[in-house]
């Protein structure tokens, strides 16, 4: 026999939906800022090191792989 206590609570679905929507928007904004900062860092590195177009493209490809890997980790 399972020892599960069932609790009932009243929740306003509209309020919960608003809270979830707000949290999602804040998370998207934070991720956007992080990506913008990372792109700025990459641009500065490309400029400072005088990378060629091919080298800059490779750096961007590596960064894209990093983001893809992080996204897949978050899904699993």
C-alpha cells in the first residue's frame, strides 16, 4: 500500500498562467542577454586577433556547436 497523502488546493488558473508566462519571458530575456554578451566577446576576439573570414567562420561554427550541445543536454 502506498503512503500518499492527497491534498486539495484551489488555484486560479489565470494567475498561474500569468506567472508561468512571466517566468518564461524573463528566462528568454536572460538567455538573449547571455547570447548577446557571448557574440560581443567573439566579435572582440575576431578583431583583436585579426582572424580571417575562414577563421571567424570556424569560431562561429564552434560556438554554434556549443549552443547545440547545451540545448540537447537541457532536453535530456
